[in-house]
C-alpha cells in the first residue's frame, strides 16, 4: 500500500473510527456504569462507591429528611392556561419553554435513581389530590394551579393534600397568585398567604449574588440556580414556621425555600426556567431534603474503581458523582 | 533567506517543516492551557457529563450541534476520565456577574482545557496535512504543498479558534476536504460517507453538495449515474449509522436544532437578532439557488484540469455560503480553499487570506479576558482582582472598545469572504465574461480562461 496515495482513505477511516467509537460510547453509557451502597452500623455508616472512570464524589449524611419520594408527578395540561414566564433561552439550541423543560425531567431524574415519573393533566392532578399526599411529590412548572385543585379558598383540594404529607415543588411564577382554567386565568388576592402564611413573594426580577452558606446545602448538593425572582423572602414568613432556605440570596429573596404545611411541604424555587434550576429541582427532590433537614456530615473525594469510607449516621445518605456536572446520584435510606 | 526558501522539494520533514511544526505545537500548548472560551468549553464538559450519565447527546439540554462532534466528545471524555481526570469544571458564585453578557458563571478546569486543545490539535494537523496532500497531488510541487501546510497550521485564526475558542471547525473543514480528495481518487462511496460526516459536524457543508455532484457529472459523464449512486449510498449509510442513537431515543429533530434555531427566530434576544434570524429564511434559499447555478456553470465550464478547477470552484461555493455573515469559527471552512487557490491559481488571494486571519482573530480575541477564567479560578496564575480589572476594561459596562474591535473584525472577515469570492469569480473568468457582455459591441469575443 502506497501511504502517500492512500492518505485520504487512511485519514477518512481514522476520523470515522474516532466518531464511531464515540457513538458506541454514547449508546452504551448508562446509569448502571456506577454503583453505590451503604452498610449501617450503630453510630456510623460505611459507604462504597464504584465507577470505572475517574469522578469526584460527595457523600452527604443528613437527618430529618423527608425520605425519597414514593412517586414523582408533573402537572402539564396544554388545554389549560400557563402562567409560566417565557423562560431563559438555551443558548444555541431550543428555547427552554415548559414543554422542553418537561421533556428533560425524566432523564434528569433517572440520573438521580428515580426511574419513573408521571405526567398529570388537570383532571388527573385532581384525582391524585383526592388521595393521601404522604410521600408524593408534585411538580408545578406552569406558575399556577388549575381550578380542579385550587379554587381560591383554604379548603381547596391542594391544601388537604398538603396537610396529609404531600410535597409541592413550585416553579414559574408567584405561588398562589393565579388559578388557571381552560380559557384563561384569575388573579387571587393574597393567594400566596394561603400557601405560605404571608405575602412574602413579589413579581419583580431578582438575582442572587451570594451563597446561603449557613446550612451547607449549596455546596453539598451542588445547587446552581442563583435566580431569586418569585423566590421567598423568609423574613416575612409567620413566626414559628418551619422552613429551610438554600442556594442563593440577593439579600432579601432566596433561590430555594422549603416551608412546612401540615405534614407536607411547599418548596418554592425562584427564577425563570434554566438548566441550573432543573438540576436543583431534581437534586432537592431526590435527596429528600425537607424544612427541618440538617447535614450530619459531608465527605468528598475521588473515585476510579472502588472507594470506601465511613460517615456519621443520619437518617439518609445522598451520594453524588461528578460534582457540578452530576453523572450519578442516589439516595440511601437508613433503616 | 525568505520563508519560502526554508522548504525544499524533497522529503516532508525538512528544516522549514520542523520549524513550522515546532512553532505551531508550542503556540498550541501555551494557548491551550491559558485560554478557552468559557461558554463553548463548558458546553463540552456538560455534554461529556450527559453522555457519562446515560442521557445521551440530546436527552437533556447541553449539546446543540449535529451529533458528530458530540460522539467525538464521547470518546475524548472516556479517554481523559480513564487517565484520571476526575473533575471537568465547577460553578463559581464570583462569576455570576458574567451573566450580564450571557457568559456562563462556570468554567472547566485548566487540565480539561489543555486536554481538549490537544484533541482539537488533531483536526488542525490533519486539515493542514490534507491541504499539503491536495497541492502535492495536483502540482507535484512539494515546496508549494509545504507552504500550504504552513499557512493553515500557523494560520492565526486557526489556532485562535481551536485553542482559545475550543471550537471544532477544523474537523468540519477536514471532513469536507477529505470528501473532495476521496472523490478525486474515485472512492465515491467513502466520499459520500465523509460528506455526511462533515454535514453532521456543522451543517454548512450541505450547500456544497451541488458542486460535488457536478464534479462527478463533468469528470465522467458516461459513468456519472453510477458514481453518483455510489456516493449517495455512502452518504445515506453514513447518515443512518450516525443517527442510530437519536432514532433509538426519538431525538432526531434535536440533531437539526443547530440549523432550525438559527432560522426560526425563537432564540433571538433582540430585534436585530430576530431580523437576522428571519433573514436566514430568505438567505438560505438564495444560497441554494446560487450553488445550483455555480454547479451548472462548472459542468459547462471549459477546463484542462477538472480537479484543479474543482478546488477553485469550491472556494467560490464556500464563499457563497458565508454571504450570510458567519461567526469567526464558521469561516475556518473557507481557509483551506483560500490557501489552495492562493498557491495554485491567484496570488491576489493572499489579501483576503490575511484579512481572514486578522479579522476572525480580532473578532474572537475581543473577549480574551473571559477566556482566562480557568487559570484565574483554579490556578491563581492571575489574581481574581487583577483579572476582574482586566475584564472590566475588556468587557465591563463601558465596553465600547470591545464592541468596536469586534465589529471591525467581523467586517474585515466579511470583506475577506467577498473578496475571496470575487477573485475566484475573476480567475474562473466570470467577471471578464460579465465585462465582455457589458461592452460586447466594442470588444471581440473572448473564450473562458482555462485553468
């Protein structure tokens, strides 16, 4: 073979080999390439992490968590009005609207070992909220609830569902301010108070510029959403309210706040739609963080092959591989 | 002794080539470590993480190009992670202020930046080598071929885009060049496959299909149907192979988001952006019409050497694509054809070549301060405060200088594109034909210039 004559063929085959090898890796990479487990002792927990490739890891032991959700549900009904603001554009790609956000939720949760989520329309949401809320997480991205579960009053279906332990994760607009119908929407005076006990949110655009460092969740869960628009001003919450605020603050409003409601939780996430917000949403739901959760211990390191260690005992252990770019997360309940 | 005298007409690795190679490698090692365009390189880190996690290229947001570069990132990520690179990057609260200019508050690690630069080096080197091969094949003049290699390998805009911008346009240019080489060698099926690879890397080469088909018709009219069929089969097979993962996951439309998002205006941020986006809907059909006319003209055009003629027409066809003004990285595709045509046909092309190098580099370098984030946040080679002062001067609230320099760069590279197209038209003989038509009554008829 004359190398000089055959150069284009050799070069083309070389490039094709690089591309096809990469393609095979794209197809074959999976959540199952990683593994983690815990062994519970009297005062401590032994953890074990496996990964063929090098990745940083974080092992987070927490107490007073909500536990992993029994079911994750996303409300989406194109027949109903949506109050979500236009959202941040994904640079160079598709506009990040409500539909695209929802499309990405399944893979986002799959990375965090939640392999099934259900999408509910207004009627199905109503059917779900007819039942006990315990352990169920409902995500609202439309910035408003449909009239099937929220009718401007304290005895609306959503509140009894929250009382029984439902977890409501709110994104897209001021919580409680709007109720939507098939053809439009109504504005509710002091609607936020029905959920959070006070009018602690406004519609102005805010952006956090400093981390909430006091409880350590920003670093431990790699929270990245720094937008505080539609976020909670926790200083206005009624005295005695159990809440946890984390992520970022602009000094007044926070990017993420979890507030107790009966046996349930209302989690308000600030900002317009963004990749960062979606990742935070999944981290918070998967880790089972609640208004009273505290960090017992956080250990980090690097794994290639197998890594083992011991961490102080809490009621759950959340393991993250990849840090800011999570490739694997798993919540281990301590029983 | 001139630069040209450093090259001899014998073996590949002469003194001049060693100087070119060592200089090019040293520049790339330094730039690759010190700089990397934050927005794009963090998209690559996110893409690798998405692949690792099993969500593929388009399952979640992060990768917005056709799939070939994504697959290459898949292999690259696997290699570096196997070699022990455990962290790809991080999010920095101190950088949130950069979002005012739509720049990400995250950055990749210097190790990652260095590694991706070395990976992109492969594209630069092979593209330069292909320029060498083409000139050598068409002229048997090794000295000229080495000049071609040097002009691409040491092209300022080439290493600015690859090493500082971390963009993969050299691979796209390489694939379309290889496609041309394979057609010349009569490897039609492989040429078709490589053409699909080029299109599935950065879409723009798709407009060149008309000229490549025209070449097959002109070269071998008797067997052209057979040859076109072979090339088409290669192209289709490659397309199917490349789209298997997306067909499996139902994300085929995402493959085309790079093109579609630039045409539907949905991502446009302001009125001007929207006008430009919707303008594309008019410009793209116009480009297609011009490419068809050019291809038809190529078939009819008198020439002694079809291959040499094809290369000159490729320059014109590529310049037509960028009638719709391209960003600095897109114009990398114009570089090899300009270099080849400059060395083979028209000395005047050195002017657009130099303008292209300077203009594209200027347009990219205007945000050089944000390219330095990694060495500031990780290595502390420059203190954050010093860097922030630099950033404010470069891109801060009064960044009028940056806007002026960027626009001068963009205008320069656009004029270079038009000028390259004009000289190509003139060398082909179209300009003289037009002039002749205008004063047809006074002057006797001329025939086409023969290349």
